[in-house]
C-alpha cells in the first residue's frame, strides 16, 4: 500500500493545537483595509479554531498530523 499524500494547500492553512483541534487564520485581512475599522482589523490578526462540522474533512486532507 503506498503512502497517503498530504494536501499541501491544507497543510499551509491549518495547524494543530495541543488538544488536536485545527487552528486557522481569519480571512479579509489582505486588501480593502481603509474602510475597515481598526478594531475589526486587529481582531482579524488573531487565529481561530476550525468549525467542528468541517474539521473531519480537513483532517482527512492531512493524514499525518
């Protein structure tokens, strides 16, 4: 049986916490920043956890977490 391949796009976007949950960065921080408030931009810097409903699919994309 050959080795399973990791989806590189998923590997670049997600990391695993100590408890096994997936961590991701928030979207909407790359452009059109003038109209966004400083508070909103500051909160977009922080990482957040992946939703439970999608976590299983993302973990299948990365079999060697």
